[in-house]
């Protein structure tokens, strides 16, 4: 059972931002040796959003963050911390979060990025949970934002069809309310032995940024799809089960599973392993593809807007991403 803490970390606001430009599977048929049928049956994706030339991880994060603040009816000056979870930062440094902080006017916050790729949002949520439960801070904005279209090789059909751009944000607040509410638990893990599964090999390394790496396409996503798929199903199922056991919650008590959106078949396999009904799983992959760290907070914001999350409901979040990283969180709304 969750050890008691001084305070609770409750969700006070949510928001998402998706770029206007839609890239459909049919569009991809014009440039790649692929088909709508292959992409739909292998992944569940029908279309994804692509950031405009003047959009980036920070601009999308700002839009999502602004909506989360507005839905929480909170002034930017009241935010104590801005955590942006991204693998597609605007620049190497300063952090994307600092650009977002400036645009929001969150002048009293500490702002920084989390790099845990697709698992970033759950990692960020877990950090925020600790600061709020100890009473150190009152309000923390956690944002997942990705401009994945800028790091996919558009000639590699095995990866480029999967990813999309977007941002999602959650505003968490400290509360001393007695009944269980907010983040009931979070579990986060990494296994650096699996760094090769999904990687963007370009970076600073020992040589610095160099033209050869650019010519060798090292600044694009490389993925061992099959191997990642198998690991993802196992780790996500296990970490969700761990979350339920930790909180002594039965599967029937969960109103909504909000999984990372990497592949419809991964989610279905996890659901089957856990004996969890598909109708209680919230999916956005068909319209947004894999938006990496943004996928879970976008799901939360969309589910909230559609009235699929009600006060008192319990949701479970589950994710696996590059690193390898994985994690889960249980939220009581
Ligand atoms: O968020 C980060 C975590 N990421 C993931 O969890 C992704 C996990 N992996 C996957 O989702 C799947 O492995 C993929 C969707 C990437 C691939 O699906 P798959 O069922 O594992 O396909 P495969 O890689 O085994 O490829 C099967 C065939 C191959 O052709 P041959 O060798 O059988 O002739 C591929 O070349 O499908 C071919 N293929 C395609 N065909 C049409 C690969 N991509 C495409 C494509 N269109 N876009």
C-alpha cells in the first residue's frame, strides 16, 4: 500500500495542442512503398499531425501549457515548476522548458527538461508528485511535447509512418484533502542495456556535431521494430500490474487505461495479458500516431474534453520508450 505522505498531488488542469497539418496514410502512399492497409493493420494509425515551419516543441508545449493553466484557473505567476518532457528540444540548450516559461510568463518557476523519450511524461509526473507530496511546491506544470517529424527519416518506411507531432500538459496542485486523490502512485524504470533498440545516434559524442554524421543520416530515429514490440508488451503489462498491486486496486475498479500510443497491437496485447476490456482503453493513435512523450498527456486532455474522465474515476497510465525506459502511474480524478 502507498505510504502516507503529507500532501496529495491532484490534477487541476489539462490541455493539448495538435498542429493543423494532417498527414494521412494515403498521403504517404505517394512518397513511400507502403499502403494505408499495411499501416492500419500493423499499427492502428490512419493519420498524424505535422508541425508547421514556425512550430517547434516549445511553441506546442506553450499552447498546451496555456490551456492547462486556463482550465485550472491559475495565473502563470503561481506555477512553481515547469517540466517539459521532450526528445526533440528546440536547441541543445537552454532547455525547451525555459522558452515555455518565458512565453507563459511563469516567472516564479524553475524550468527544465526531462529526457526519457516516450516515457518522459510519466517520469515528469513522478518527479512532480514528489515535490507536491512533500509540500515543497504548490503547482507544477508537466508538459510532453514533440516535433518528431523533424527526426524521422522520411525515406525509411519502417519508422516514418509511426510518428507524429503534438503536445499535452497537466497542471498538478498540492492538496491536503484527506480522501485519496490525484497521483496515487508512480513507478519508473530504465534499462541502459537496451539503448540500441530505438536511438537517434547523432549528438555530441566524442567528435561533436560533424558533417559525416549528418550525411550518414545519424540524426534520425533508428529502431529495431520487432524486438522493441516484444519488450514493450512485456514491460508495459508488468508495470501496470505492479501499479494495481501497489494500490491494492482490482482491474474492474479502473475506469480508463491511458496507455502510450506506440502501436494499437502493443496496447491490445497488453490488454489481453492483463485481461483488461478494450472498451476501457483510451486510444488516439488512429488520429495522431506516436507523439512520444506527448502521447499520454494528449490522451488525458482529449479524454477529459470528451467527458470520459469523471471525478472519482481511477485511471492507469502505462508506457515504454527508448532507453529502454518504462513506467506507470495511477490517478484518482
Ligand atoms: O514509442 C517507442 C516504442 N516504439 C514501439 O514500441 C514500436 C514497436 N514496433 C512496432 O510497432 C512494429 O514492429 C512496427 C510497426 C514498427 C513494424 O511492424 P512489424 O509487424 O513488426 O513488421 P516488420 O518490421 O516485421 O516488417 C514486416 C514486413 C517487412 O517486409 P518483409 O521483410 O517481410 O518482406 C518490412 O520490410 O513489412 C515491411 N514493412 C512495410 N511494408 C509496408 C515495414 N514497414 C512497412 C511499411 N509499409 N510502412
